[in-house]
C-alpha cells in the first residue's frame, strides 16, 4: 500500500521586535488550520519561529538574551498551538530557542497528532561569530547565544515513514543529510532564517536563493529523501530574510515553492516510496560507498593542502 503523507511548509513573514509571542502563535495556529483544511497531516514551521531573528542583535545583558528563549515547551504562550494541533489531529515541526537549565540551544521538535513531543534536534552547524562587530550592518551571533547541539542527527519512525530534522545552516553541509541518509531517512524537515545580505562577503540575493535551493536539492537527491524547508521571509524591522520555502522530492526536483515574503502555506502529497529507486540503485550505500577512503571527513575539520 502506498505510503502517502500530505505535508505543508508554513513560511512566516517578518516577526518584528514589537510582536508578542501570543501574536506569533496566533499566526502559527492560522497556518495550522489552513494546512488541516487542505488535508495535510503534518506542518513544518521555520527556525526560531516564535520571535524575530534575534542573533542579528548584540546584547550584553543575559536577561535580555534569555527573554528570546523558551524555558518549557509547551509553555503558557505556546500551549494553544499544541492544543489546536491535537484538536485537529495534525502533527507539526517547530523551531525555537531552548533554555535547558543554563544551557542555550537552537532547537527543533517533532510533535505528534496527539500534541505530544516525540523528537528533538539541537542545531549543530552554528554560523556567524561570537564577538561584537559594530562596523557590520547587523550581527550574526549564533556562536554567542547558542551551544553546539548535543543530540546528533537522529531519525524517528513517524507518519508511516522515517523522519529527520536539521536547522538552517545545517542544510548546506552534505554530512548532515548523509548521517540521516545512513539511517534510511525518508523526509528531512527544516526551518531557516537566511538574511538577504551576507555580512562576510559580497553576495547578490539571487545567489543566496540559488545556494539555498541547491543545498536542499542536493541533499534530497544524494540520499533519496524528501526535504521540506520552511523559512522566515521579508523585512524584520528593516532586516531582510529570503523566502523560497520549498518541498523537494527525492529526485531532487522542487515540487512546491512559496511565491511571497509573507505567511504562506505550500503543500504537497508526498509518496514516501519515491526515494526507493534512488536508494536501491545509484545511491545504494551498502553496495557502493567506499568508507576506507572517507577517513578525512571525520578526522579533520580544516583544509590541509599537500606540501609545496
Ligand atoms: N540561521 C542560519 O543558520 N543562517 C545561515 C546564514 C548565516 C548563512 C544560513 O545558512 O542560511
């Protein structure tokens, strides 16, 4: 019998500093309802979906930083989202800043149709810098505000398939997808906040979008998996984020893509068996991988050129 999952990527337009958690949760609930009415069983929300993309702001006062973090999930303000999902019988993926005791993570969770959390991932590839750069047009302080995730890249049996997660910058690293590919992943879900401007080197926005989609498509094809990516888009208090939320088939083809920079739902009926041909042929890992030649991938981080 076909294993079919109708899934939605729920893109969010800008969330401004002045927007309350409650108002954001209302937007998430509206998108959840829309997904349910279009027959979806699962919705993917973006990275750090409850607040503005705060790593762009330098803060010295830890209390100010912690105000962007959730001490419990669900908490008082997020509980209505879980209750509505349970009422509708729809699962979801949510990215948020997690405060676990004194530890800070950029986290995503998988929530089942009964409102229970069954999966957690903490972002591993943290981009940006930890120091204040007053000359830059904005900051990217993920290395200051978050610890590197400590949960690896697990996958879960859910919704009749095998699901995995990563977050934003993780999608640019082939290792992310391959570790999940080696566990038979059939759908990787992720949220992102990709600024339109690159503060490190000049890069036109069309290339930012190209690299975003290229990463999703390569990860999907090279591992025979669906990829569902939901972004934050538009100008948050004047700071731009690319849209381009997308659903990518295991063939690497984009089957749905957002067209606005606002709250927008895209959906697709995903056949979870579509990746089987790829997994059994061109990327039959068991048959074709040559791990005796891959040692450098786990033994070193930086580039070591040959001696001159
Ligand atoms: N939130 C992110 O991880 N953003 C990065 C930016 C900094 C390049 C990304 O990979 O999109």
